[in-house]
């Protein structure tokens, strides 16, 4: 008598799209349409785990034996059905043994001309007290990339702050250096910058345009919302100047689409209104939302009730995204657009992001931080570029902690390969431990991914041209 077959529930998740039943294959983050035979096998085994022979006999009245056998082989290969054999681990390695650094974040100035009330930067200074990165430190950071990953085809240099344009002189010197250095090596590159827009002028915009910077503007929406938190050092709202500079940028910039980055704090949940203002009224190509739940100043964190409301409103905007996609239009809702991209490409993440694995952030003193959010924090750094040191063992130890999903809720979670435990800094701010999974998000994130699967499935069924037009090209620089 053969071994009994069982459904491996933590490796699949079923989503109903109207009359259709879709299977989300958790290990590969892939989506399949479930045909009648596949569903018959799963339903039968859920009701009564049984042997291969008995299953074939039970379903043989309705389906051909060879079709049943082939479907079973497929389900066993996907490890959606098990015959008792050991299952493949989601994360084959128990330890990170090497990194593939191709991105460096240069914290070019701790000083900022704004004093946003919710800012997470622990090393933030007023403009006069700003500590600027030296050219030699920035060069050493780029040389670290080349040394650590000499075979990479493309490198990314991110200029960050404080307000990065408050050290424009260094940015311009580094652009010259990188373009010459990467060109000589036959490498491609990207320059990325997030700015509050207040220091933009026509000359600066044209310079950034010539060098094809990927730009994001920090802007929280209409005037009443933006001015609540994004204020000057003197306490004045900045909406009017940011809008004027953003409109000038959007009118002159041609090399790449420009996105807006929105921070949602306590009392701010109207996602649709904010998106409408930034996308339809101002003309940003994309709008992304970052809910604050673990900031150092708890009064700015969204309450549990507000977080639920935020996700409900994200889904309302997501419905608009779907309706536009079926018309072959993209409304620039980057949170959902990225999720759709991940689902389409079958992204499988062992770790929540590239921090420490593909990217490190360098502070003004040359210290290597896990990411830009950790500069100035109490988290130990991983070496110093000016000293030519990189604590690879320490970095591998840190990443391996999160890689190990045993004894966590992540081990069998259906979105484990899309979330991977959540943001390190969220965990650090909330639990004091960057390796601790962000459990406060779990149910909302699972519901959000289910919503994304629903949207993606409907687009694939009714207008796959949208995927070819707006999703696939995202991989092309």
C-alpha cells in the first residue's frame, strides 16, 4: 500500500476571482489558474488524505487515469501535495556566506533646511550644524563597491541626507568621478536622489536631468496635510515653496519619470485624496505611501485603528488602479504597482530587502551602516570605508539571523517570500531588534497581498497588454 498523500497547506493559497479559483504557489511566488482536475485532487485530499492508488480510483469516474497521474506529478513537484518525502526548505542556506554589493547610499550631509516632525533620522542636524561628507570618503565608498563586486554590470549611487542638495558641490564632484570611473570599466550606473525640493532651481534641475538622476520628491499631499509636519526649522509650512519647485521640476525634467514619496502619520489616512492631488493635479508619475507605525516619537505613529483605515484606503485606490489598468492606463500607484511586478516576475525574497546584502549606507564619517535609516543609530556599524574595513563576518551574522525563519510566524506564513519579516528599521524602532519580524503588520499585509493577487489575476484575464506595457519595461533602465 502506498504512502498517504496530503495537501501542503503552507505552500499554497487559494484565491477566488469571480468563478475562477486561482492558486498562489508560496515557494515561488507564482500564480496559477486551477483547473477542474487540480481542484478535484486538492478537494479530495483535504477531505480525506489517501493513497495515490485510491485517489486515482476515486477520481477515475470523472477524469482519465493518465491525466490524474500527470496532475499529481505536477503537484508533488511543486510540493503542494506531499507523499511524506522531506520538503525543500524555502531558504536552502541557513547562513549568508557572501554579499553582492552594487548600491551605496552616500549620506552627504546630516544637515537639513527642514525640520519635519516625524523624521526618523537620528543624525539629523540643523543647516548650520550639518556634518558634510568629504570627497575622499565618497570616493572610498564607490571604490568599496568595485572591490566587493567587481563583476557587477551596473552600480547605483544614492545621494541622501539630511537634504542632499545642501552638499551639491560633493554631488557634482562624485558624478564626474563615477561617470569617468564606471565608463573606463565598461560598467553601467544609476544616480538616485530623494529631495525635499526646496533647493531646486532651473540650473540644478537641468544638471540632474543631463545626468539622468532618478528623483523622488518628499511631499505629503495638499497644503493642509503637507504643512502639518513638513515645516522649516523656524516652524513654517513648506507646501507653497515645494509645490512651486515641484511644478518647475515636472515641467523641465525629461530623462526619467519623477515620483512623490508620502509619509502617513497619525491623523492622516486619506490616501485617495493625497494621490489625486499629487498625481492628477501636480503630475507626478508615481506616488508611494509609507505609513509610520514605529517612529521614535510615538505621537506621530498611526494608531491601530488608523492603520486598518490606511490599508482599506490603499485598497480603494487599488480598485482605481485596476479599473485604469483594464483601460490600459497606469495611475502611478507605486505600492500596488510594485506588488504586481513582484507577482508577475515571481519574486522570492529570503530577506526583506537588499540592505546589507546588495546595499550599504555610508555616513559622513565613513561608517558602513545597514541602510540609510540606521545612520546615527545605536546599531553597530559594519566597518569604515576611509579605513578600508568591512566587517563581512558581522554582516553575514546579522543577515543570517533574519534568514533563519524557524520558531517564528514567518516559517509557514503564505506571504513569507514576499515580506520576509518586514523592514529591519521598523523592527529596530518597535522592538529594539532589527532581526525581529514586524508582527504588528502581519494580518494587514496578508490581506494586502491577497488584494494584489486579485488585481493581478483580473488584469491577466482581461487585459494582459497592461503587463507588457507597464510592468515588464520596469526591468529596463
